[in-house]
């Protein structure tokens, strides 16, 4: 997207407390609203290597509606209220300004928490919910050991002391946590985005408020079909928090992604998996008119849960491992596997694996957690697990 065309689309609306919120649209088609996340800047996100592919790919299929968080980007830097209620009200203001009646909602990182709260409060508005890299509980709402509490306080001190400095050493910590497998160029760009997106006082207030968020009760009230995706090796928000989020939302489906990045980068397999899963879930049609689904279009006789089980069987996972990933009992997995055999005409697990892999499922996937995600104790960057 050409920057000049983007800037022509930037508009402003006003939240109930008077904060001005900048929003924009990209692409054509049915609407897809992205709940905002920290370090958002509408003028620069599309020009850099971290968020450009997100907007471009999503805009192939939808009119993507994005907005800057209060205190960030082109939105009101003078806003004083940073809380889950204020963030939801900002989202409400964008929905009203766009005149949206019913739409799918995508939340990434902090945006996932906001999206859950909005979906619980506006069940009539959200048709489907896609969450990536999110959590229900902020750092200080989880089970706190003295070490974890010290890590949280250290991160706040890092922002307080070093955010606004010309020396990028302090902000580099955040870039390393967000994209540990990114290139130096990508981390430098994210580092610079942090500097220009928001002043230190706002960054500190936003981070502190996010640490105290807890939408666990709201998550239980979500009625929209929900897809939860999370990187297994996420340094910023642990995979276990994504698993908990999926467990709290009724009938949510959890898709683990083989990545360490909190923001998926173009070219990594996990990004391709994210696109395939989210497009299938949102009902995006491929060139031949079929849904872009890695298993549903190939095995339409299987239920969505059976498709999930088959995909993991094709990856070589045991019933116990599948149960752990899908948050169901091992006996339930065995029942699903038996029905899969019957529906596919397979006489054994090995035959089911062959059928699935011949159809393109599970190819090149290593069994269980790849070694690069089995991080040695103490090797996480300081302050990880946002």
C-alpha cells in the first residue's frame, strides 16, 4: 500500500471520555476489525518489516479496520485513562464510526485481551473471534513467585529509565522479546517504532495497566466461535497463557504454532499456518471457490474437532500429547481417533497417517516440540513472559 493512499484513509473518532482515536481501512471485501495493540502507528506499520505482511495478507480478503491505541501513534497522546474499560470503549468508538453491524474480530497480543472483553460485552456484534499471542491475565494477575514479581518490576523500571533515550539498549530488550528469531534489521525497525510510537510516560502507564488486566470471567461469557493461536516458544506471553485463554472461552479451538516470535514474521512456516487456519476459520474462499482449509476441505466428512485430531496424528503426536494440546481427556481423543478411522476407512493409525500426509497434512513436522523450542533453563531473555 502506498503511504499517500493510506494517509487519505486515516480518520478520527472520539471515545466517550473525549480521547481522539485514529483509525483507517485497508483492502476490500467484508470487514475484519483488528483490536489494537501496543506499539501501533498507522502511518508507519505498513512501511516496515514487522506488520506490513499482516496488513497486506489480511487485506487480500477483507476490508481491514485498524486503529491506534490511545496514547500511541496518531491517537491522543494526552489520554490519561489506561485500562481495559477504556480500551474497550475506544474499540466501541471505532465500531460506531465505521457503522459496523456484525463482523469478525482479530486480536493480537494486547489486542486479544481487548477483543475478548469486547466480544463478551457485545455478543450481537462479533460473528467470529480470532486471537493470536494473547492472554486473559496480565503479569501481575498470574501465580506470582518472588522472581516473577521482580521480573515484572524490572520491566517497568526499564521503561521508566530507558524508553526515551537515544541509546536503544533499553528498548532493544523489548525487540528481543517480541521477535527473538528476527533479523537485526527487523529488531532495529521495531526498536525505532517503539521510540516514535509513544512517549515514555505513556509506555509505562500502558504496560503497568496491562500487567493488572484480568478478563478471565469475561472470557467465559464469549459466545462467538473462537480460534486461539499461540506460538509455542513465545518469550513475551507464555504458551500456557494462550492455552488457558482457549480453555476459558467456551468451545474455543487452540492451534499451537511452531515459532518463538510474539509477532509472526513473513516467511516463517508459522505465519503460513496462521494464515491458512484463520482464513479457513473466517470462511475465506480460495481461487477454486473452496475454503482455504488445511484439513476441512480435504476431509469434509470429519467434524472440526476430528480435523484437529487428525492433523496432530499426522504430526506423530500421541493420544496423550493431543489431549494436552486440545485440552480434552485422552479417552475423548481415543474416541475421536476411532471415528476418524471409520470415516476414512483406515484400519490403523499408520494408515490414517499415510492418508493424512498424502493429502498434505503433517509433512515436514517434527514430532512433539522441536528441539529449538525446548529452551534450556535460564536461557530466556531477562524479563520474558509478559
